C-alpha cells in the first residue's frame, strides 16, 4: 500500500473498539453506501438517471436511485437481525424488520437526489436509536440518538459520524474497498464567510430572514454556497466554517427539511463539532434536538453551522 493506509484505523476497527454491539449494523451501512457510491458513479452508464414518475409524501419527484438506495439499505439492515424498524424519508410508514430488534434506524437514503443527473454531490443521512425510545407510540426527540451520521458522495466518499463524544470522518479507499479514519475529532470553525440560503425566496421569508439577507448584502464580504444537497453544504461548513439555513416562509411556516431524517442527525453532528443548530417554533428560536416529533415525517425550519454565524442570524429573530 503506497498510501500509508496501514497506519490508519479502519471503520471496522473504530466500531470494534468503542461500539462492538453495532459492528453488524455498521458493516451493513458500510456495504450499502459502497454500493450506492458505485451506482452513482455508473448512473450515466447504466441508465439510472431520471425519475420513477412517482412523488414521495413531500411531493418531491422520486429518482430511480432514491428507490434503489432505500430498498438496498433496508435489505442490508434486515440481515443484521438487530433492527426493529426503519423509518425512511422515502416511505409513508416505517417498515418493521425484526420484532426483537434492539435498534431503530431513521434515514434519508439519498439526500439531494436531484443532483444525480447533473453529476453533483449527494448524501445518505442516518440516525440510530434504541428501540426502547420508540415505545408507547411516542417518537423520540433528537437528543435520544445513539449515533448520527452521513455519507457524502463527493470527490471522495466520506462517512462522518458522532456517538455523542466528538465527530470523526472516514474516507473510502475504493481500491481496498475500506473506509479509513482520515478526519479525527472534527472541530467546526467558530465562524465562516460562506452561507447556504435560497435567497430567491426573499419575498416569502419573514422579516428576520429578510433582515439577515439585507445585512449580509450590505456587508458584502460573504459567499453563497448552495449545493441543493444539505449533506454537501453542511460538510463544507463543518470543515471551513459557515452557516446553512432552510428557513420558514409565510406560505410554509414549517419549512421543508425533515426533523427526524435530516435536521436531528445533522444537528447532533454539528453540535458535537462545536457548532450550533436552531429551529423556530413560530414564536421563538428553539433547539431542534428537543423537539418531540408528533409525526415521523414532520418538517421544521433550520439554522445550523458555525456558532458565531448562527448567533448572527438569531439576532434578527430577537430584534
Ligand atoms: P431546494 C434535498 O432535496 C434537500 O432535502 C436538502 O438536501 C437540500 O438542502 C434542500 O432539499 C434543497 O431544497 O428547495 O433548494 O431544492
């Protein structure tokens, strides 16, 4: 191996060391994401561009690989025998896999799938919960996550995760077909000049967001970075600093992004890296990890990123 990989910890060694009971689950998440990464690389060659012609519960057009990724991950997780249920952004209702399963997985199997046909970044987002936290039909808030992670299908395939004790990142070596620990204890810069926000919706935003947009335009030294895949946008800010927000609008006060499939896992990761995450309940800013979901597919406004940038936006809600 010419890349000193023998000195790097593999994902398997990392899980064995501190989370051995999740070894089978992570082996299957790893296997799923390697296959998805391969399918994405060959989408143009295998006729996997385009949509299925159906829409999901949110009205998003379902891409062919959305269905593929969803079914693949569920099948792989079922093989562990450890997963009681899977909640997926692509499914109207959760799917039960094993009545005696110890864990429950919430996932966005392929986030940003509108980027497939234009060869841009996508992600897979997942949360692992203790099945006990889903008893009595009550859904748990994000603070109950045992683990939150994402895979970024970018120029390289990276898996980033937290178990509540810092954030670590693994890079896939496609020759050796293994993830290696390349980013230990990722710490988010306290601030950054980049921001992700769909400014075109300016007239639909309420005053706080309009006030923020006016402010940064007047200041004039920020850079818009919008990948149409939150995993890509947020990974950029995790490394370089900055802020991502998908706010409420006058027409959609609950905004678009899904609490259990996108906001809670990404918030846990960002908070663990020293960043900050806020949502808005219509009256005040709140910690999204405290929101007890009433529906598994509920959406919430979100601001998350470097602490100083998030606080800067929060000021406009207070004023
Ligand atoms: P819009 C992708 O569909 C997603 O859920 C997020 O990953 C992304 O940040 C957002 O929606 C993009 O939404 O409305 O700009 O297409």
